[in-house]
């Protein structure tokens, strides 16, 4: 069975009526299962996760993107999370029965549809990147929405699809195919954003930290806390416990406690097995021991 996952991030996390209208496109699409959606008012961002057969997924995602582009005005948008478009990212993730090359082609075809039909600049990144000098999302999104108008004048930032024209209402849309990513946020009992930023720098690859971690410090004004917000782009090579313990240790150096952590969106079972094995010191733990796994393919007869 072929299964493809998509995890669009839209630049709206405060007007929940808008978020619900966008998510309705997934709820009402045959052959697609909505896995999760969550909104953050400080980030002013919502993450939507769903899975299904490739054709149904592409159809649903076209409806979601069209709806979000119509409802979200980037010229009025503010938020602590980096963003460059009303629909900021559209990652396609091969889960079952789909080769990496197939997922890449789905992503590139989808980006072409955005450019041709919606007339919005599109950048490909990660495995779908065409310009090999801007594979990583931070490079693509450098300066964010506010810098996009000037960036479009630079040949380095010529869009991969769509017009090389600044569209104030929508910005640009970033499309990729990638390995399952884990979004891990760790909240600290502090209002000092500088400390959260220093800790993020200590764990992220660009500053000499873990090879498969991206991170930044964010202020959570509504909660009176700061956050180390991270993407673990390859959990098999940089597991959750390794990153979690490093952040806790770094926070302790500043005399700060970790308040909580959160995982945004679906998480691979393999990553949960790593976490369980680490914290229970169950070094021989296997996914074969998960009871529900025994039910897969069981007819009940």
C-alpha cells in the first residue's frame, strides 16, 4: 500500500476560525486521514498533518493551499516563528510503498502547479531542491517575508517555479520532499530570550552542535517563558533523548529548569522506541514488543 504524508505549516495561529476553514479541506477529502493539527499564538503558525494515497493527498493539498492563500494576508502577519509565506512550507514525506524519487517528483509537480495556477513564487528545498546551494530551509528563508521583495531581485533567489515577483499577500511557498522530521520544543522557566538563543546555538548544527538539529530561541510572551524550538531532521542519527538531555544540561548551567517539552505533529514509532529505550534503560527493547504491532494485518478470524 502506498502512503504519503504531508505536513503543511500555515502562517496563522491566532485566528482559529481561519485555521478551521483551512483544515476542513483535509477533513472533507476522501481517502485522506487527518492525523493532527495544532496552532501556536506566539509563533502565529499552525501545523497540519495528514496521510493517504498519493493522488488523494495531492488533491487535498491543492485545496488546502488555495484556501490558505485566500484567507491569510502576509502583509498583516506577525509572529515569532520564521516564515516567508502564507503557506510557509509544504513537505511531502514518503511513508510506505513510495520511493524517494517518486516523492521528490510529487513535490516538484506540486510546486509547478502553485507557480502556474496560483502565480506564487515557489522554492524547493531538502531532497526536492534544484539549486544545490540552497538545500536547507534556513538558507531559502533567510531574512524571512520582510526580506523577500529584495531577495527576488537577487539572481541567487530566483524562484524554482512561479513568477519572480513579490506578492505581498502571499509571499512565497516552500515545497520539499524529506525524511520524517521531528519538531521538538522545550520550554524554559525564564523570560530571558538570550539564554534560549544561546542554548539553541549550542545544539544546532550551524553553530557546531548536532549534525541533524536545527534550532532557535523563541519568546512565549503569553506563557511568560522562553523556548528552544528545534527540528530534528534525522532522528535515527540524532535521537530525541540526546538532544533533550543536552538542552536540560545547558539550561542547568544558567540555573534554569525545563518546564515542559512538546512534540508538534506525528512522530515516528521508531523515535518513541529510542526514547523509551533510553529513559527506561531497556537497551534490548524492540518494536516487536509493541502489542498493537501484532494486530497489523490481523483479520480477527
